[in-house]
C-alpha cells in the first residue's frame, strides 16, 4: 500500500468509528433525528433478537422513541470493534462492516435508584451482546445501511 492509501484507510476507519459512536450516543440521548441521520435512505435496523422489531431505520427510530421511555437512564458501551473495509485492488472501497460487542446498563422507569445524596446508583436492567453494522460511503460520508442486534444475555434486578 502507498502512504496515500494508508492515510485514506485510517481516515475511513476513524469516520466509521464516529458513526458507531454516534449511534450509541443517539440512542442513549434519545436523539432520534440524529439516529435517522446515521442511516442511508434505505437503511434498516433489526432488534428482533432483543424482543424488538426489524424494519426501515425511520420506523425503528419511532419504535425506539416509545420503547426507550421505559428506560430514562441508559448508556451503551460499544467495545471490541472489528472493522472490515471493502478492499478494491488494495484500496479501500465504499462499503464496510463492523462487528462490536455491547454492554448496555439501564434504569427502568419508576425506579428512582437514587442514593440519599441524589446520585443515581446501579442500573436494574443490563443487556449485552454483539452488534453487526454494515456501512456505505455516501456523498455525505459513511452511513449505516444495516444494524443488527445480537443480544446474548440480559439481567434484571429489583
């Protein structure tokens, strides 16, 4: 590879990482406009392994907006990101896949979970598993074409 190709690959990886992080932030903050903006117009999301729905990203965003009201406190931790860029004759192509593990502690609505000083204590719902992200390079930068949640376990406590 040339230095130019190496630099393009590093820049693509950083841009893709920003999309994956933006996904977690949008869900955690309930910013459904930002969530939608991360996808291509034909982008889809699949939460069926976690008891959710699968469909166009806009419809899934509407479903998430309602469902996440049950969890007013949430935080995605997306780790172990494995990025695979399309290789076009030794140069980065216009598609990529990311496999990444997640740990998602949340607090159910109606449970204050607060200590005497008002700080929030431990979550009472934790889900974990793996995401599969598919991305495409667009004129607006990298965008998600598909997100699939592969929930592996969950823990609910009182």
